[in-house]
């Protein structure tokens, strides 16, 4: 269940971050309200994931995968296409998450 909490925390964070642009500098009430709700849900779900996983691992996965997914949502929703350097950087982030899960002794499977 721990990884379900973490995956949902990442999804909520991505939804909230994707809404940042729609808030128009927090001048639009509806997207701003949903942004706050999504962030609160994300942090709450992260605390549930922290029951089983170390803080550093949870935050690395949450932020790393969040970066990649926000870039994907920005490309789809806002037509903000990443360049080659950005894609390579995101591939390195994903590689880091994979290395952590394959080789870290601090992660309980």
C-alpha cells in the first residue's frame, strides 16, 4: 500500500503544479483552490508513505517523478515542448529513481 500512497501523492502534486499556470498568479479562485487542495492531499499521502519508506527516498521519488510528469503535462496542456537537453535530464532523473529502487538497501521491498 505504501507505493500506492506515494503514487497518489505524486499524481496529486502533478495536478496541483499543473494548475499553477491556470491560477494566473493566484488571481483565479477556482484553480487556486484546487491547487491548494491537491497539494494538501499530496503532502498527506506522502506522510502515509513515510510510514514504511525513508524520507530521502520518498522525497527523491516524489520530486523526481513529479518533475518528469509535470513536464509531460506542460507539453500536453500548454504546448511547452521540452528540448533535447531537458529530455536527457529527465531520463537521468528516471534512471536515478530506478537505481535507487534496484540497489538501495534503505528501501524495504
